[in-house]
């Protein structure tokens, strides 16, 4: 059976010359409150994955983005989050607006794109391999 599809954005300060990643701290559910993640959410029926990223980012952060490359995971559906869900993630850059924690988050932080800085945040455990893939793709210049 297909996994539930989640989509998210690895928002960089610049797709061309990235130095920071926008990380978001969740407020719910209780088990995940206080943990950091890539802003995003569930695909709605009939929606394309990229379309869903734009919608979720506008709802949660109030900004428009342009998408760069996908941060490819091992599955066709991206990265396994648990036995029921997988997440596809795209690099993105803000084109309009200043991000605010409007929904689902209580704190946003621009974090330096290096392992010690990113690893100092308490990520949702399933996101850690994605964080490392983000760093590897940035290092390889594969963000757009
Ligand atoms: N957005 C997001 N969700 C993640 C990440 N890592 C991770 O395990 N998840 C899980 C948490 C949730 O169980 C699920 C995403 O659901 P969500 O609650 O963010 O989705 P949504 O905004 O559409 O939710 P809803 O309020 O409509 O129910 O994926 C991540 O980095 N970003």
C-alpha cells in the first residue's frame, strides 16, 4: 500500500549561494512539539507535490518560494518518516515575504549550513538523514 505523502521545503537563503537553512520548531502533536523540521505537510487529494509545497509554505510561513532541486531520498515517495508516511523535500528560496510562524510552529531559525550548527537542533529523528542529504547536496552545488 502506498505511504501517506508528505511534502516539505528545505528553504535556503539563496539557491545559488546558500549559507543558511530555515528550520521550524513544531508545536503539535505533543510527541513532536519542540522538535525541529522542514516546513510542509500532507498532500491533499488531487494536488501535485510541488503545488502542495507552495500551498503549505504560504499557509505556514506566509511567503512565496521558488523551488530548486529535489533532495532525493531512497524511495520514490522520498524519505521514510515512519511505517505509514514518506516525505519528498525540495530546496527553495523565498521570492516574496518575510517568514513568520503562522501555523504549526512557534519558532523559525536561519541556521548555518554546517553539520555542527544543524546538529545542535533537536530535529524530528526521521529528519536527520534528510538534514545530512541537504548538507551533501549543498556541498555538491546541487541545490537548483
Ligand atoms: N512537515 C513536516 N512533517 C514532518 C517532518 N518530519 C516528520 O516526521 N514529519 C511528520 C509529522 C507529521 O506526522 C507529518 C506531517 O504532517 P503535518 O501535520 O505537518 O501536515 P499538515 O500541516 O498537512 O497537517 P494537518 O494540520 O492538515 O493535519 O509528517 C518534516 O520535516 N516536516
